[in-house]
């Protein structure tokens, strides 16, 4: 029962794979997109997630669960959902929780943590 850890530093790993399950650390938009809208940040965050899922040998159709953290759920929920609905293939909706959260930097509007099958 080995545990693979990719993109690891002292505090966390971006990808952890264990028993055919992939765990992605909280992902945020690329630095260039942090001062932009929730819609832009959601797109950027999902692009990062796609790359990490591919590196782990899986894709968005195998996402089991996602937790989405929004800085302002009242202002950003609709825009995030619009992008999410475009990104996720029909019939593959995972278990999902969306919560308002205090994020680590004022520019961050969206953060996502993902669990997927390999």
C-alpha cells in the first residue's frame, strides 16, 4: 500500500495517490488571474486541476468529490457555477460542497480541493 506524493514541499503535496484514489491539494488560479473575476479565477483553477489530474493518470470524469471555497458566496457562486457547468462533462457530476471561506490572500476568490478515482 504505497503512497505517491508529487510536487511535495515541507508542508504539503500537490498530488497524493493512494489505492487508486487521487487527492489534490487546494488549487487556486494562476498568479496572473488573481486580480480578475471569479469566472476567470474559476477557469484558471480548473485548468490547473486538469493538468494535475492528467499527471496523476485520471481526468475530470473521475472526480468523486470536490470542495469549493469562495471568498464571497453571494457574489461569486453564480459565475463559478457557470464555468463549472461548462467544464464538467454531462453525467459526471461529483459529490460537491461549496462554502464561503476566508482565503489566504485577498486576491483569491476561488479555491478547490479534489478527490478522484484513478
